[in-house]
C-alpha cells in the first residue's frame, strides 16, 4: 500500500522537495542506519531462541476466529531466520552507511526519536474517527494521549502505546480492525502487495550475501522436542576474504563522492587529545581559512573536577538534561538548578509523561549521582505523552520578586500543549502542584505543540521577567502548516492562585505570528532579546525551516522592535536568511558582548550546514556553523551572501564544525563570568561522543579589518561513547561565589540507564 501521510511525507516536504519515494527509502533504510550510528547495539543478542511451536499455535487460534490459513512452522522459522540475518547486517554494517542516508536529510539525523506525523491522518483523528478503525478501548487512549490535532506527536509515542493492543492481541485475538490500525494512514492507496514468500527470499538472499563477505553465516536448528528454534551467527571456516565494509564504502563513494565517511562513522580516537576542533574563520570573497590545531581534552579534565558532579537517572530513554534552567526559588540567595527529563515515566500506562528535577547547588560535590535522591523537589503533574519539561525557563510572573519556574508540556491536552508556572516562595521554594496553567483556547489555525520553546525575559521593560512561549508547529491557516507563532504572557500582580486550585488561563496577552506564513518554517524555534544602543530593544526569532524557491531549509532570523506600533503590533526591522540547502540558519540564537569593546552581538547557529574543510577542498555535510553578527548592519531582505555581511562589517566571525554530521551549534550559551566568550556544543562529533568549546574571540579589530581569532580558550570531549556530550549547555554562577560554573548535558548517556541521559555540573 502507498502511505500518503505520516512522517515520511513530512520528511519529503522538509528535505526532499516533496519526493515521497526518495523519502521512503531515506526514512526506512536510512532510519535503521541512523539508529545504528547512535546506539551501540551491545544489548542485541548474538543468538535467538524462537518458540516456533508456540507461535504456530497462536496463529492457529487467531486464524480460527478470523478465517484464513495460518502460516506453517517452516514459514515462521524461515521468517525469523531472515529477520535475524537482516538485523545482524544492520548491526554490523549500518554505521558505515549512515553517512549516505544522513547526508540526505537533517530531519532524519536530528529527529530520530521524535518523528512527528504530520499529514492528514491526525486532522481526521481530531474529530474522533479513530473510533471507527480501532478497538474502542484503544481509541480512548489514542484520542486523549496520543493524537495531536496536526499529528506532530511522534513515532516513539506510537510505539509506547501500541504495546498495549499488541499484548491484548496475543492474549485475546483480534476483535475489529487491524492491529494498531489507528496509526495507519487514512489516504491509503492499495496496491497489489509483493507475496510474503518473495519478500522473505529477497531479504534472506541479500543479507546472507553481505554476511558471507564478512566471513559470517546464519545457522539454525531445532532444539529437542519443545519446538524452540535456535538461530545464531557463526564464523565461516573458509569465508570470503573480501571485506564487506570496504566494498560498501567504495559503493557509497561512487554514488556520493562528497561524503566525508571517516568523520561520520564510529571510529573514535579514545586516547585522542590530538584531534583538531572546529575551524574559526573570517570569511572574505576568497574564503580564507585558518585551521586551528589544538588539544581537545576529555571532559573529566574540566577544571576543578573535585567540585563536579554527574547526575543520572535510572530510567531508560528518559533524556535527562533535555532542558536546563537556574533560579533562586526559595529566596536563600543561592540558586537551584532545574533539570528536565521529558520522556521520564514510572508507569507503562503513562508513557512519556515527563518530569523536572530541582537540585540544590549549595553542596553540589557531595550530592548523590542519582537525581531522584539528589533533587529537593520533583515536578511531574502532567499526563501520559505530555512530555512535561520539554522546555523550561525562569520568570517572575506574579511580580513578587521571587523566581518562578515555567515548564512546558507541548504534547499535553491531546497534543495541543500546556504551560505550567510554579511560583517561588520565600523559605519554602516550589510546590509540587502548579500555580498557573495556560492552555490556549481553540483559535483559527491549529494549535500544535504549544510551548515547545519557553523563554523568561523582561519584554515590557518593567524590571520583571515575562514569559515568551513559542509554538513553532502551530498552523497559520489551513494552507500554512507549521508556520509558527509566539505568545507573550506578561507579569502582573493579578497572577495569583489559591493553595489548592491553580489559576487557569486560556489566552496570552499578545500573539506574534510569522510574518511570512510559509509552511514548515517553524518560526519561534529560537528566541532572544537584544539590547541595542541604536536600534533599541529587539526581539530575535529563529525560523530554521524557512525555504526559498531554490533551496529547502535555508533558515531565517527575524528582528522585531519590542515597542508596539499604533495598532499594537511589533514592527519587523530586519530579516536575515540563509542561502544553502539544509542550512537551518536560526536554529539557535544567543546574544552577548563577545568582544572587549562591549558591543551587543548575536550568535546564530546553523547545526546542519555544510562546512568547508580547513585543509582539503571539500565540504563536510551537516558539520554546522556558528556566526557572530552585528545587527547594526541588517535590513529587511538581508541574506548571508550580502556584501554587508563581510568581515569587519556585519559578520564578525564564523565557526565551522570539526567533522561531518557533528552539528556544531546545537547548543549555545554565553559565558557566565562576565568575560567575553561563547560556549558551543557539538554533540554529534566523534561518532556522537560529543564536544563543547569555549571561544574567546580575541581583541577588538578595526571595523574595516576582518577579525582574526587569537585564542581558543577551552575544548572538552565527552567521556562516554555515543552519549552526545554538549546536547545542552548552561553557564553562570550556581553557588554564589562569583565564578563561572558550567552545566553540560549528554542526552544519550547510558550511565544511569540506556539513553537515560546525564548532566555534568562543574563548579568554577
């Protein structure tokens, strides 16, 4: 059958100019290899024991109720052998093919755990049609916990809930409809399927050929009389000498000669204090590059490691450290650290509910590593699939002078999203129940994933931090899908709640809509406020999905004056667009005084941008680039190719990623010690081990001279393989001693549990 909707259609729309066939190949085969690149597969068994007799009995019961001929034992055994062989090929060869597929789609690399569905499927399901095609009890779960109005809830959400009907299917047999049929596409165009026997033979023959070239073979035999078939992989005594890896790498080079495969595979130099870091360049019309050769030290060698702590969570796939924030919630003068885990759950019946852990920082080195024991408060009020803690921020919403914690759950309320505010209290801190809950009423245009980004900042200049809530997936109308909006929630003395009942709001104080209304632009993916001496207070908004007629996903940054016009609207004063396919310009934005002259500058990341190699004449795919830009030179309609962005004018400096698929700039944080500097995360560097850098841009240069970099202050590589060290970064003073402290997360760390995440806190 042909699936016209779903995440494959989204991938086609975002990265492949609507080519569904190419997207299917990229998402299906490429998805396997992307997972293999990200996960070690050490947990994958080298042998299977399959209870074939039991499976045949189950099939006989199922087919007795529904009709048809059950599969015989030899067919079940053959299918399992083919599946085992294919899985072995994926596990042994997959990481080498990651570059071929990953280079085609930043969406594939970036969203492997969070594919949102898109398409028309969920628009229909919003009206309850899932009740027609799924079991009654399953449809209730789906309607309330799984399906979002525009289908942005993802594949991991589907899998977590599909286990329940799957178990029931085995126990009671089918009732009505197909298994997990609510996950299927509503615009299916049925085709004549390939017979199962032919598909099985195809998989087995090709998988066996590859394994033979690696000197391996899959064998199976029946154990005793219990009908259990043992399947295992063995070395062939006289195996073919040709190495499959070399053969397939040559094949990739022929089809995709620009790929840098050596930088993207799992080969990691573990003693490697000699690997070069990113290249800091100043771009001219002739593109001069200044490669920097320096040592990148292991993260365990961060300064003052005696004052450091690694926090973990013993729950698999929880993503501890997905978001970070710091505030003094109890008024004792020492801030607490808030750390989220949006995929955390303690009950299979309530998957992906999420939690935020508030950790005291006065005695960081002596806290236990398990964050469940280290946290003074655990916030987890949301429902299944809510992803509570997807984004967090600190504000003062009730103007009492105390820091409040703002937590977003963008998949709560049937995927519409909700934002929760927990008031800080002198001497008491945060309560476990929210004081304010904001859930938007239904408006023109779909509300999907409200709160994917929340930022605490003083919007109106009254000295109290307000809340900016971004909804990058919100629709601008029936034809303008996922254009994005930003909602303003201003601080006021009227924001109060009783001890038992939170204040419930259904609207924000102001809405800023995407001025271009282009589909899939994801306006609001990054937000920052810049105090500019000439242009006043500016709101900077990233829209990394912005596309032109020639290139997809070039990205754009908008600048708005925070002084409303006569109609109460914010005036756009500039926009700056990328120029290259998959650039993703505007994915991350931060501002700061990165030069000694104190000029306010903005740093903008393009994590999926190609970066020129400092030595060889080729570009590394999705290496990432971070640019530091003086907004004084920007106007409406500006692009990165404009002459106004030459060094010494608008463009101050550019930082290139160290390798293919490194995604430099996925995290940005300005230095928190008052000195010029910028922390940059590169979480997919070195086979997803990850790196962080602290760049000092050097001395002030004359305005007509390109700024040359004179120092790279610090570079640290992750200690754990495939952990994505540098997923998030926070820099500031945690313990009130006036020195810079650093918090770095590893989203895929397995120190506590597989993919559970970890957070390294280092005090200065």
